[in-house]
C-alpha cells in the first residue's frame, strides 16, 4: 500500500508544480519577458553606437598620421634653429614657424582623433646631420631641409584637397600658410646666397664691378687715339739729321743736312716716319 501511494502521489505533485498559483505570473511567461527586455536594450545600444559613429568625423589614417609626423619634425627643427641659427632673420622666422606648425598639429590631432607623435628615427637622423653644422653652413643646411619638407607637405595637402578626403577642409585652410612659409624660405635662401658671394669676393680682395666711364669705352678710345695722333703730328718739333739713308724726301732723294753734313730731309718734317 505504501508503494501504491507513492506512485499515485507523484502525478499530483507534478500537476501542482505546473499549475499557476493565483496572483503570481506563470514562470515561463516571466522568462520570455526578460529575454524581450534584453533584446530591446541590445537594439537600443546598437542604434546608439551607430548614431555616435555617424556623428564622429571620418578619419583618414594615412593623411593624418603622416601630416602629424612631418609636423612634429618641423616643430623640432624650428626649435633647433632658434638656438643654432647664425642669422637673426632666420631665428625670427624659425620662431614663427614653430608657432604655426604647433597650431596646425593641434588641429590635425583633434580632427583625426590622434596624439601628436615624436619624429621617427629617419627624421631624427636628418635633424642630427643638420645640427652637426655650424654658422652659415647650418643656415644653408636648415633652409634646404625646410624647403624640401614644405614642398612635400604642400603636395600632400593639395592631394588631400583634390581627392576630397577626410582632411580636405583642414588641408585647404592650411595650404596658404604652407605656401607662405615656402616663399619665405626661398627668399632667405636667395639672400643667404648673395651674402655668401659678397663675403667670398671680399675675402679674395675683389672690388665690385662698376660701369666703365666714357674714356674707357671702345669708341672713346678710338677717338682719343686719333686726336692724339693729329696733335702730335701738328705740334711736334722737327728732329734733323736722323733720317740718314732712308730716302723719305722728295723723289726718294737723300738730302744732306747743312748743319751736320749728314743726310736727312733738309730741315723739313718727315710725314712718313715718326722721326
């Protein structure tokens, strides 16, 4: 009998476990509601993430990274020139260059969501070679380096504008400043070359070339020689007794000189020779 009661009691317990209790939700319905709430939260989170990404500016890794790396090298080179430059004008330009490129780097880092990096090993080696020079040699090496760097930067920024990349608007705003730097670098290189040539001339003892005056010109020299010949032939005193056996007289006849007895022109001036 005990075994029979156990057998019949099991279905009753199962039914009681499945039947809902009055005033309480069904256990299966509660789990489904929880899952639905989790799915809704996931969908909302995904939609929010997509909206946040859409609001963020587009990033172009190669342009922003390369522009920032080159800009960092420009700032370091400008700081070095302020300490080692031989020309005061070059040092003033280096100060302006540092300010402009530091501001441009900050704008690039903000637009690209990056940090301003340090110059890489190749750039550090190039700056070290420039720092090894001194005096005017340093100025020439620094200006040559900056001319190449700005030409490369102008090409890169112009290409970004032409391709309408992520940094096109920022590149268009920075191009006038970069072109102004390039023009100033060219002017400094020209003035430095002229100054070096003048210094070399003074060291060699050369005098600056001047325009020849009137007597030194070719035509004036010819006129002067003609005038000298006419005046000398007109006012020259005759020299007697010095034309022996030359036959420059009339009909190639030798005329003896009365005073000395030697042949000559008889006191007449000879037009065929200088004596």
